[in-house]
C-alpha cells in the first residue's frame, strides 16, 4: 500500500457500514454494525454518533480499547484499525457531527441527553487486499 491515509480514507468514505468492537466486563470482544462515520481527520480520528444509553457507551467508558473495520465488498478488501474510543458529551463535538434528520434518532435535537459522540483514535491497523495482509502504524 503506497499511501495508507489515502487508500484507507477512500475506503472509509465509501463504506455503507462500519463495524465497531468494544470489550465487555468479562474481557470478551463485542462487535456491531453501525452507520458510517460522520467525520474523520485522516485515519487517526474517526467520529460516530450513538445513543448515550447504549451498551457500547458503558463498555467504552469502562474500557476504551476499540477496533473499527471497514470493507469494500466489490474488491474484497478491508482494513482493521485498533485504538481507543472516547465518549464525548460536549456541545462542540455534538454540533460538529449533527446532521438534519438526526431528530429521528435523537428527538430532542443536538442537546438530547441520549445523543453522544464516539471519537475513535487509531494507533495501528491491518489492511487486506489481493489475498495478502499488511500491518501499519497510524501517525
């Protein structure tokens, strides 16, 4: 992979689904599909919306270790990013990724107490393409 930020960034931008993983209280991985990220800064910081009341928020609060996965089924390639997930409740973060129509999920708007932001910070990753995998660090 010549340029990880460009190659992986393009894959993230085209993803229809994000796969995120957290660690439960017994130390087991928990994985779920989510909507694509709302914002990203390169591939280092990736932002998602979620419900404050979700199981995932409690898990990330207790243990911030996280993994996100994006895939391109057309070309059978994917990327796993490992790092940490931080739960953000501040007004600036919530406004930054709010979109028209989010009232469907958060009826009280951007100030809905059941609306928060997940900020993923990548440390390293593993890219799969053309029947081979490649590890890389995220700077």
